[in-house]
């Protein structure tokens, strides 16, 4: 392994800026950092062999200084990764708990990665295996417990490996000073640093007529009226009961 080549793993519960973090890291000079390069193939448990395959296949270009991947599912394997690459640095993003729950609920309207189910109401998804499962009265409760456990474990790892693991609030991505703190932690040389403030690569996209109006706004001169809000839709009774907190 070339002396200057370092491994970085980005983490976070999901819906917390991991795609933007990957873009920031990959934009550094002499860096190659991907986002969820393994897709949904890393199970929350017993995924060591898959993670080892990812580490083994990281680019070995001698001109690269920083290589790695960003995904929520690496958290259970932090100590396994450190046993393979002692100098690995872990950057873990943290978003407000209630904001994270609301964002996940919006992103997964007919899916539930956090509770075991038979597929009759919630649709099965390849991503189901990438999250722990909880006995909970609602999807929101299960996501909340996932968030609690995720960042409890992250804080433990930060306490145990302060030189290797660091938790940063999501707001860190939005300022030069915040991005500088991340790059300081990764020991990126000043001459290799690139700052990309204001990136939001996984924001929710407008749908239907709202998406069409926004597209036309970009193509045609104004003035334009405000985009109409989507009409409320009926929710099946079973869905309302399942989502009750």
C-alpha cells in the first residue's frame, strides 16, 4: 500500500447528507471516494466478507491519496475495518432525530426497512437487509429507535477511537469552516483541499404538476405563480393504524 494512500469511510443514519459528504470527499485532489458503491448488498449483520471485498477492491492508483466509500451500513463493521486498515478514518454525519424520521418516512412511503414484515402491506426491498429490525408499534417508532442506537454506537466508537472516528453535525457540510474541520480530521494537505459549500445531492424532488412547473420556470421567462401544493390523498385505514405513534 502506498505510504500516502489513506482509507476514509463515511457514515450516518441515512437522510443525513451522506451523498453530499461523498461528493465533498471525492472532490479533493488525488481522491476517489464513492457513495454506496456496494448498493444494498451489505447486510446489517454478518456482512464482514462483503465489507472486506470492498476494502480489497478500493482503487490502488499510486497517485491517489484518499480512497473510500460512504454508506450508513458500515457502522457495525467499524472495528472490523480498523483491524484490516489501522489508519482508516471514519466521518459520521448526524442530523436532528425528528428531521431524520420525517425524511425517511417521506422517502419510503410503501417500504419499511426497520421492521420485519411479510410484504403484504410494506413492500419488500433489497435495502431491508441493510438496517436492524425493531419490534415497534409504528414505522416512525422503529426509525427513532434505529436513530438512537446508531448514534449511541457512533458516540461509543468516537470515545474509543478518537483519532479514527468523528461525529459531525450535518450543518458542518454547509460552511467553509465546517468542511475545513472535516478535512482537518482527515489530514488532507492544504494544497489538495477543494471546498464545495451548498451541495444538496439527495434532496427530495418535486413531483407531478409541481415538478413540471419548476421545470418550465427554468426554461421560460416569468413572472410565474407559486407552485400549487399537492392535493391530499386518501390513506388506507391499515396504513393510518400502522403509522400511529
